[in-house]
C-alpha cells in the first residue's frame, strides 16, 4: 500500500511541475495537452507519438496526429519530457526528466529506465567538449530482456 501512495504522490508532483513549466513558458494548459502528458506519466514503456495518439483519441476523437507530434515537440523544447531515440524505429517519449539511463532490448526494442549515479558523473571526451556544447550525457545499455532471453 505504501508503494501505491508513493506512485500517486509522484504523479501529483509531476503534474504540479508540468503546470508550473507550462505557466513559466506561457503555454496554455489545454485539456488535450493535459491528456497527452497524463498518458505519458501513466506509461512505463516510453510510448511513441502513435501510441499516445491512439490513447488520446479515446477522450478527444477529433484530435489529429499532427497535434500530438507538435505538442510532444513543444514539451521537449521546454524541458517537460525527453525524447528517446527510436534506434531505427519511431521516437519514444519519456516524462522522467531526472538524470537516468536506459536499457534497450535489441530484439523487441523495449526500453527500460535505470538509475546509476556513477553514470551520471561521466564526462564527454575532450575532443567533443572542444568542438561541441554538451548538454546531456545518457548511457544506453543494450542486450536482451528477460522475455527475449527465454525465447532464444
């Protein structure tokens, strides 16, 4: 039961931070934007824009896929969500903007968050730092998830 309280508390905090960032960026908080963000916070599989679109359409049948894509781009631009590259597949979206890393299954393309403080301390190589302005470093560990390992 304590776990459920923690999850509810985390979602409330995420929604509170979401509303604050929208206000700070003069982004009106429409029901559609709130629905898109809510779907992201309820999903643990780093959904694609298409996944989000299909969920939002249940509540807003007239919403367009373009609106979902534009909203996700705006959310990313103002730091509400992160974009997880799709590794040849569609981009995936992550509402967790705290430092964390990903495990990606090379067979089913599942993406799982993990936290490793030592990875948060990584620095970009000197030649990269000299040529580019590095804003973020994320580690992606690849392999086979439990399910795909069992199916070998």
